[in-house]
């Protein structure tokens, strides 16, 4: 098309007019295209701002009533209408952090195996299985968690953990009984299983982008496979890896249904990881439909606002991390 | 403004007899209580067959039901928690009960079957306050002479979602224990000092079934359908009672609804030898001066039909109908307080 605009005048005597017209037409098309894409991009911003504003407006009565105390109070009492978000924030952060602690090493391990070690005939089936895992709706994880995983954890895993850590001073607080089966740790396990496919799939994809030349050069100078992965593959793909992990963390922070089933839904802060707790999204999902009164509703919306802010902070931190990596690389 | 009883009866007879050829199929809209959803939908299904009028009921929870009727977007709201007369007056609302249900303490104690253990209100309150933590605690042993109670931790299970069942449960515990009233209180959701929260009746039932030493409260239907072990209760008259439809009904029969203030009656801990102490009714809210009078009239016709013809459906779904004396009073209230003309 661009060639046409240039070529036409050479062939036709009435060149200037039609050339100008053709150019104008293209400019119009260009403009239209630019405006459409710009509008699409702005729409996202607009929706985002709209959500923030409506969250703030909705949360205002609660924030106004409780002030900063809303964030630092662990009381969640619908009867006296004393609401504080601390127990929910605590549960959200603990379960997500614990889930990432489990999922990141395993996810990276699977990705390294798939790209570096796995025989070719096995790569596709394992890869597809992981992608399928990512496609399972969260409610299924919740039901499976409650009916299959929780009884197993309660009768097998938790008694063993409690017995194992009982003689060790600090750890026996962290893993104190009784074994409910349900609780923060079980929720973190389920979350880890849920975010695993995201981390695996993305790390596998970015590992595949490492130029073979680089790896062969490393092997050529006598590196072991582990050294190649550690010193070539991971440094080369750092940015992508962090992106994948953050995506997983984002999902873990906001996950609702599966967590609600297995976390125990108790607005309390206990030192033990085996104790029941709650998360922000679980509290909202559980209580929204039966929330009587303006303060109650507003407090639930304020919880939503806090989750929004936490997600934003996580995103900002990952950006910062990336920027630091870029700047050290530049040096 | 009032409809003459005879005329209304005639109207009703008319409506049912010409149902098949009825041309104007009005739609009644309602929203609220999830506890009442199964019965309202089944009644509506049966009512549509005889009247041609359909009910569009949205199971959005009691809180949502109250908000919707206040906003005038539905013909009736449904709530598991009765509104106080002040709240009713503030929004020009009339409330009346529809069906009765009960909350049952389901237990999972090795060696103890259905009704194999007896509890009283104070003991139950202390369990839910975390003051009694073992099944062989002296307070429980005293109520169960001859029963072999294990040295087992009590795992308290409660509802995580806001629920009418929680309202009935906390209302009972607050009536029998001042400490519970002071520390926890009465609501559809409360701050529990101990225990794990499960979603819905099925969640509580499942948690109790899976956890040795667990106790949790569920609606009657879940106990009978899942053949769960439960505790018998000692009621206000000091009698040991088994949960049953008759025992729930007994708790409503003793109430003089006529003397009640706008049906603001909570059926927990009622007197009577046969009374199950943890019973409760679910309520309908309608405007006294509705905007859409025709729709309100249709809704009342629906409830009238249900009171008189919905007994079998209620029984199948493990709900309990109100005693006929109460129904008469409710219908008199409609005449007096809801302007459908």
C-alpha cells in the first residue's frame, strides 16, 4: 500500500492531486487506527480509576469510622460493629508467602527439567498436563481440597509435623496443634498447587528463549548442567522469571473460592500455621451476601480496597526489582 | 382499603378454579434468605401449576433481601432475622413468618450415635466460648451419667458465611448464657472466640463428619439426610428432647403471636415440655403501602395458597409449617396492615 502511494505519481500525469488524496486517505486510516488503539488503552485506565474511586467511596464510611485503626485492629465483630482488617491481611500475606515458598522452587525445577533434562518424547505430555492444571476452575481445587486433601492432611501430615517440631522451642509454636486439617497451612498448600502451573509454564517458555549458542559455549568450557542453569539460563531469563512469579503471587493473593473451603474462616491471628485463619477475599466472599448495616458493608468494601493496595504494592515492588536488575546489568 | 374476608375467599377460590384459563400471568418478585430458597421455589412451582402466576425469587441472602425491599425493587423481601418494630416502621414494612426450622448440634464423637449424648444450653455456650475443651469435661459428664465420654479435644465448627442458622444459634446461646451474650452476641455472623468456620450447612456437616471430636450446628435436613450423630438438648422446661418436626412446631405453638410486637418473635428457648429450644422461623417483609398494589395482592395470594396447600412440600424438604392458629393471625394482619387496594 505504501508503495502504491509513491509509485502512482510516476505513472500518471495527474499525479499531484491523486497522490495528495491517497496520502490523505492513508493519514485518515492511520489516525483512525491510532485513535482506536489509544481509546482502548485509555479505557483500561478509565476502568481502573473507576474501580479505585468506587472502592474508596464505598469504603469511606468504614475508614472514616475506624481510621487507621481499621488496618491495625484484628477485631472483626459484626455484633458490636467493630471491624478491623489485620486478621484478614495477616492470613492473606502468610498463605500467599508460604504458597510461593513451596511453588517457586518446584515450578522452576519442573521448568528446568522440561527444557534441559527431559527426554523429548516426555516433554509434550508433561507440558500439556501442566497447562491443563492451570485451566482447572478454582472451585474444583476447593472441593478437592476439602473432601480429599483436608482429611489426608489431618490424619497423616499434620500429626507428623506436630510430633516432629514439638521438642524444638520456636518451631513448636509455629506448628502447634490440634490437627484440624483445615487452616493456614492447608490453604497455602492448595494455593501452591494452583499457582504452580503459572510459574512452570512461564519459566519454561522463557527458558526456551535462551540461545543454544550460549548454553553450548558454557558446556564447551566444561560447565556441568547445574552450572549452565545457574550461571547462564537463569541470569539470562531473570526478568521473565520474576514476571512469572509475580503473576503467580497475584493469583495467590486474590484467590477466593479454593481458600474459603480450606482455611477455616476464623478472623483470628494465631502463631501456629496449622490454626484456622482467613484471607481478605475469603472474608468478603463469605460475608457479603448477609452483611446487615452500612458499616458492615462498608468495612467489607474497605477490605477490598486494602487487597487492591496490597496487589499494587506487590506490582510496584516487582517493577522496582526489575529496574534494579536492569541498572546493575548496565554497569 | 380492606378486603372483606368473604370476598377475598371468593377471589381466591376464583383464582384457583379458573387457573387453567387465566390470561393475566402476573409475576411476583422476591429476594432474600437462602435458608428459605428451596421451599419458596418449590411452592412457586406448585403454585404456578394452579394459578399460572410465577414467582421470581432471588436467593441473595437476608441482608440483600432487606436492602431490596427497602429500595422497592421487589414485591417481598425474605429474612431469617426478624426486623425490630422500629426498623419496620422506619421503612413502612410488615413482616410475617412463613416456615420454621431448627438448628441441631451435630457431633462426631467415637462411640456415640444419634442422640447418644445430651447437652444443655449453658454447656453448649461454654463449648462455643472455648471454656469447655474436652468431651470428658465434668460439665458434660454430669449431664450424661453412664455414657462413656472419650478424653478428646472438642473441635468447634461454625458457619463462616452470614446465616440465619447462626442467628438462631447465637440467639439461643445468648439467652441461656449471659457471658455468651456479652462476649459474642446475636447476629447472622459473629466473632467466634474459637473454632473453624465452614461455608454453608454442607460445609459444616462435612467438617463435623471428617473431624473426630467435632461439634457443629446445621439445619435439621442435613442431620436427617446425612444420618449424622447429634446431641439431644435439655429445654427450658428441663426436659430432654430429640430434634423433630413436632418439637420445632411446639416452640411456635406456645407463642402468642397476637401479643407479639409485629411478629418480632425469636423462637429460641421457648417454654413447653416438647419444645426443641433452638428453633427459628424465617420471615417475609412487605410494604404496608406498596407501590405496586396488584403485585402485592398476588404475593399474598401466593403465601395464602402456600400456607394451606404447601404442607407436604415443606415436609419433603424438612421444613415445618406454622400452626394453623398462627396462620389465621397472619392472614388477619395482612387484612389490617397491607393495603392491596
